[in-house]
C-alpha cells in the first residue's frame, strides 16, 4: 500500500507525494495514478484546491479498500471544482420519459467511476457556476449538469463497497431540470457497459453502498440520490422497436417488483443514514431501483427550492419534488427521518410532501417526523405504488393535506399522529381518488373553530377505522 499526500500549503508536484513532508500540490497528480488496493489519498486540512477536481482510477479489494480523506489539523480540505472535471455521461439506453436526458457533458468535483472498494470522507466539496460564459442563464434548459460526488458503475460489473461519509458538499450549481443525469450533491448511477455484448453478463450495479453523516446544502438538482440505472429497462420490462432498440416504453404490470429481478439488476445493501440535506433545488434524498434499502435518521430542510413557476420555467415536465422518498424500490424502509418545510406546492411544485411512496413495492415509513411541508405529509403516488405502510409517524402543520392518495391501489395508514394546521385537511382533497385503510390514527385540527372537511371525496375509496378526531365538525362514516 502507498499513502499519497496532497497539499496546497506546502506541496509541489515534483515531489514524490508519498510523505506529509513532501506532498503533491495538485489533484491532477492523483488523477494521473492508478490506485492499488489499500492505497490512501490524503489531502491536507486547510488546503483549498481551487478550480480542481478529483477523478481517481483504480480498485480496492475486500478488506483493503482505497481510502480518500484528510490529514493534519484545521478545516476540511476543500475541492472547489468551479465547472472543471468535465466528462461525458452516457446511459446507453433510454431512462424514462421527458425530461429525463440520458447523455451529455457533466462537471463533477469527485468522480468515482468503476471503483470498487473505495471510501471517501472528510472533504469539503463545491461546484459553483461562477460566471455566465456559456451565454446562458442559470435556469436555462441546457445548462451543464454538475455534481459534487458522482459514483458510476459501467464497465466493471458489480461495484462493491462504496462509502461516502462526513463530507460537506455545498453550492453545486447544476441543471435545474435534469433528474437522472449526475446532477446534484451526491449521485450514484449505473450505466450499460460500453460493450453491448456484456450488458447481461457483466451487469453494472452496486452492492454495499453506505452514505452517512454528510451535510449537503444548496445543490441542484438533487441532494442525495442512489441507484438510478440503465437496467430499469430490465426491471421495468422495457419495450423494443422492430430494430431491437429500446424504445422508452415500460410495462410495470401491477406495480409489484420481482425479488430476483431487483436483486440481479438493482442496487443491494444500500444504507443512507445520518445525513442533513438543506435547500436542495429539487428532492432531498431518494433511493431508486434499490432492493431493500434502509434510509434512517436523515434530515431534510427546505427541499424543492427551485421547483417553482418562477425558476423552473423552461418546461412544465418534471416540476415535482418531495423531501425523502423511493422510486421503484422493493421493500424500502424509511425510519427516524425528519423533513421540514418542503417548498413550492403553492407555486407550481406538483408534490411538496415530506414523504412519497412512488411506484414502489412494499415501502414502509415508520417513526418519522415532518413539519411545515407545503404539499402535505405523505403521498402514495399513483397506480404502481403497492403494499405501502405508513405507521407510527408524527406530522405537525404540514399543509394542503396530510394524506395524498392519487390513484394508488392500496395503502395502510395506521397509528400516526397528525396535528393539522388551520388550512390542512386529513386528505389532500384535490386528488384523493386512491385507496387507503386509515386506522388507529389521531387527527388534531389546530383551526380556531371545529373544522369541516370532506371525508370521502369523489373517486376516493378510503376506509376510516378507529381513529381519534379532535376539533372537527363531524367524523367519517
């Protein structure tokens, strides 16, 4: 093993870089290496790598991961990419309907591409838009995507053991619109391999991903996202045209996700815990195409900052964002999380909830707390959200409606406490045309007078059972 040291304080790229006394000066010296198992890259605390990026190469092995982190005393070493580190992202397959672009240039401060067994910690990372030299406004449709940390699986099959911890990622000025390019604070993505003959023999996916203890602030579009994949074409039974090319059509069936299919093509052993995400341009934390991920003890504040009609102006497509939620995951578990003040449901954001069980199978939310979210507490989203359970959660003054059930086939909402603000209903009434069993909950209206509401909006199929209602004019029958 070799330990490489880099310092903007005392470094020189003519040094060997293998001692703290004679460190490299720039990250380019690391980018030029191929790291071996158990190698370490240490950046000196107090160093500021202005206009630089870290794109290492290499691979660790079980028990001997590559370590990237800090040394010395003082503030975290800072990587300020400022639009450098440009690479070309290509899923090599369609990845859903508009506006989900699947290829293009991306600027990434720290890029881990096909690097199994790697652990990154104790860095400050930014990727600011420092001028308008591209002749675009910050919210133009074609602004380049940017990431703080991008983790990519592509040509090496399963990428095992990725750890990102104790990172301070902020001011990543990415594209306001792009949901599934490497665009935001932390984004973990699997592409099809470059050799199409290897698509089903060397499946690009992730196993053992742990994202913990990070602080992510003011990033566009995502805060933290894990697991989006070109292999959604397998998981979601993508269609092909007469020439055998994927055609961006999908068959979700009844919404259930086959265990063997998600284990083969999705991300496994994913844990996202103890992170704080503030002022995300879009969604705060999302797991996608993961098999039994665990998302716990995270905090979201003021997500969906840019999902509004005065910022998100280039298209109406995709102008939706919530705080902490899954997409097409199997048995995702969300517990002990907190979500505050998700924005803009009253200004063009079609979501705005704290929690959103979206096209998932077996999503469980339990022991979570939410407050002040503009679009409500929880959405069970649309026809393919199945086997959802929302239990033992506390919600305080979320707005619009506590329970949002647009067209979903089932949901079990039980043993929660909802303290509703004066303008909040137990159901989000503008789209309560789904199915839910709502039982053993406490609903308290904080209106000055007993609140009147609609218990069975047109099209809804809600079973109310053994709930306690405080300060309402009547109760559901």
